[in-house]
C-alpha cells in the first residue's frame, strides 16, 4: 500500500495519488506535468518574491493549469495553484505545512 500525496490516505498498489483526489484538485484523474527542474523553480520563486499576494518567508511559485489540464505552467498573473519548492534553509517546510493543513481538515477547521 502507498500513501496519497494529496489527502495522505492509504492507496492501493503503491499509487502516489487517489484518482478522486486528482480530480478534485485538477479536474482530471491524471497528474498534470511540470516541465521545470527544482533549480529552475527556485530561480522563478526568487523572481516572484514580493510580486504575489501570498505572504510568508518561504519561496513560492504561482502556477496555472493548461487548458487541456495536462500541465501546470508558471503564471506571473492569474495562477490558481501555489508550488513551494523544498528549500535548504527550511528543511521539510512544505511537507510540514501540508500535514498541518490536512490535520486542520480532519479536525473540521478547514474545508478540503
């Protein structure tokens, strides 16, 4: 068994995601591709710093889903998704934030 990276629930056959979770998040049962390296993401995140309305210490990248829902693309404006690349300064911060938000959902303090 595996663990769904979206809801953190158990999956069958070592799957990384539940199709229903992907459908809920992206409107498709297939995980959209991101065609950039981690190094490129970090450079883009640094360029976007201070230009997005999302505050916080961690670098982040605004993304939008392509019209065919096959890929996530960097979006300086109109992005619907936020990607927080791993930072050497703050180890496991994105994972910690995701777990905290999932716990809030389970506690009934936040919607999915």
